[in-house]
C-alpha cells in the first residue's frame, strides 16, 4: 500500500488549493481590515465583530435558528416513519421507493427551488391541474414547506441506514417478554437508531440554517437567514458599495464553518463507523 501513496498526491493538492487556501483567506479577512480587491498594508483587528451588535444580523440568526428547528422537527416527524416503513418492504419494492427519493436529488437545487416557487404562485400550472390555489410566496410557511421538501431525504436516509441493519430478533425478543409496540419502539428501536437520528438532524438543520437561495426566491427576500446576510456582504464588496463587507461576511462564514465542524464531531461520536454519513 505504501507504494501507492503517490496516487493520493492529486487529492492533497486539490484539498490544499480549494479547501486550505480559501480557509486561510477567510481567517485573514475575518481578523483584519484587508481589502482583498485592493491589497496593501493591513492590520489585524477585531473590528469586524461589531456586526454581532447589529439588529438585522440578530434577527437573521433568530430566523435561521427558528426556521431550521421547525424544518428539522417536521422532517423528523415525517422521515422517521417513512424510514421505518422502508425497512418493512421487500428488497425489490424498497429499491423503487428509494429511487423515488434519490432521483430528485440528482436535479439541480436551483431547479427544485424554482419548481417550489412556481407551485406557490397563484395561477401556476399546478393550480391549473389541481384547481388548488396556493399563495405562499413571501411567507414563513412557504419557506418551511420548501425547506422540508428540499431536505427531507437527508433525514430519511441516515435513519433508514441504521434501521435496516437492526437485528429483527431484538424486536421479537422484546415482544416475547410482553412488551407492547409502544414500549418496543421506546426501549428498543429508537435507542438503537439514535445515531441515525442525530446524523439526520444535523444533516437537515445545517443546510436549512445556512440556506440563502430558497428564502430569497420563495421568501421574496422578506425573510432573511444568516446565509442571506453572508451573500449580501460578499455582493456589496463586489459591487463596490460596502467597505469591508467581505471581511464581515468572512467572519460569519468562519463561525458557521466552526459550527459545522463541531456538528460533524457530534455525529462521529454517535456513529463511529460513519454508516449514516451519506
């Protein structure tokens, strides 16, 4: 195997160029007043941290946390029964249902968001075919429904991967000992599937919390999440209308990266073999 190590060199070069270097740039921008489009002398400072005293950022953080929690809860309430139901199907039928869940993920995310946008628009082809008028553009329920539709598979697959490997004899033994279906689920099934639940929660909550295209399109820009704030900071700098905006955006992005790493560590503590990390 040592003789084949050289084959990993392109991988490490790729990681250095497109992961390590951008991360270092984010760190420098977050803790300095460097103008990346007009580099010159710069100094390290914590001036960018003043953004966390701004009311609009605190509101965006509140929106991100509340909407991601609601989305994750709904995805769990729908995803867990679906994942459990999939484990009860025969192999051939199960493949069909899994394909129906996987195929939409192959479509571009923007196309799926535009599809939800059209569905929520009165007078769309959906309302013409069904006779049901849905006007949820620019509303919190519309953003939540869109997020659930986008991220539900990320809840189903980790839970399914754990439930599928569960030994059926454990459930049979619990029932033989007189446990009711509720107690079997509460004391056997759910504790054994907690690793998949934790993975599903994190894999659903993180993209929901940091989404910016979906709230921008379906929310019509009325509901800003933390991702929208980051995007606006970078775009202001590009358009030349915001001093040090990209530095502030880099700081927020860096904090989200740290949160993502912490979340990944939590997942690995529950899933040491990485079975639920799809």
